[in-house]
């Protein structure tokens, strides 16, 4: 997968994506990135990319002409994403959808956001990583990319390992245990030591349902509705 990132802080990349599984995948060419500095497209020698909001108010807004020039030069089709708290929430289903793309272009903004016109003209898709506000789109883009890259073929050693993960079947994951079998007077549930595969699978499924119902009533409702269909 090829990733193009438009940012005023290209030095932030690859950041933590350069370590561990995502870093190994980068070294192996399973994904590559180019961080384009939006300031290179500014019209003045100071590299100004922002200006005051039309209609007044706090903060600065990224100018459509500067970002537009950057997009004109380096965006040649494919999925165009803009990180924004106003976007569609990033879900594991969306992550799978994006992991199937050959090429992604991601706009990372700072300040109060971006002039709406440039997003309309280039048909950018707003994506949010959650209902809270960060200082910049770069952090959000890295989290989204981390989730995408681990799904690329061959990145996780064992392709089984995400089949039973949280969100994959609409449920949170069951509790996990390892050795020792007893620690601080607490035993690993007997069923997990029984060697009985069907019983283990049934226990895990039940635990997934219990934990989802308790912690995420929103997911639980959707899960029940999907079972009825
Ligand atoms: N004024 C904006 C917030 C700007 S935060 C608003 O109220 O909607 C500055 C930048 O950080 C945003 O433009 C966006 O690129 C990024 N950002 C902040 N929170 C984010 C989130 N939850 N998901 C994705 N990007 C986010």
C-alpha cells in the first residue's frame, strides 16, 4: 500500500509506525509513505498556510488555495481522507475497507481546521478517530494507519490472530490468560486447561457476549439486531 500524507509536520512520520510490526512491514515494503510538506506550496516566503476565520472567532483556518495547490500537485485519484473530529467514526469495518486500497492520500491539518471549499472540490472523506479533540491530524492519521497496516497481508504472523479480536464479529474479545496456571491465588479458568476445543470456543464466545453487554450496550444492541436477521 502506498500512503501519501499532506502535513505541515512531515518530520512526525513515520513516528511510531517505524517500530515493531508496522516498522518491519515498512522495511519489507508492505507499505510505503511520502510525507508532503504543505508549506512548500505557500505563496509567501514565510510559508503561511493559515488565516483568520471568515465571520470571526478564535484560531486560524488552513487556506484552501495553499492546500489546494498541494493537492493539485500530488493527489492523482484514489481515496482522499481528511482527519477531522467531524468525520465518520473510524471502525474496524472501515479499517478493513481502507486496508483493501492500493493507495491512500491523507490530509492532516492543525489549528481550527480547513476551509470547507477545498474539501468539497477534491471530494475528501472526513474521518474521526473518536469523540475528543486532538491538536493535529497527524496523530489521528498515525493511529488510523497503525490499524490499517496490521491488516495488510503478511503483517501479523498468524492470520488467525485477528479473526477472534474485538470488533471483528461485533463483540469485544473474551478475557485472555497465560501461564502460570495459578497466580496470587487466582486460577486460570479450568475450561481453558481442559484441552477440549469446542468447550473452550463456547466459553470464549459466552464471555465475549457478557463483556460486550456489560461494557458496550451500543455494540450489544447492534449484535442482537444482526442475530435476528
Ligand atoms: N475546530 C475543530 C478541531 C480542530 S483540532 C473542531 O472543533 O472540529 C485540529 C486538527 O486535529 C483537526 O483539524 C484534525 O485534523 C485533527 N483532529 C483533532 N481531533 C481529531 C479526531 N478526533 N479525529 C481525527 N482528527 C482529529
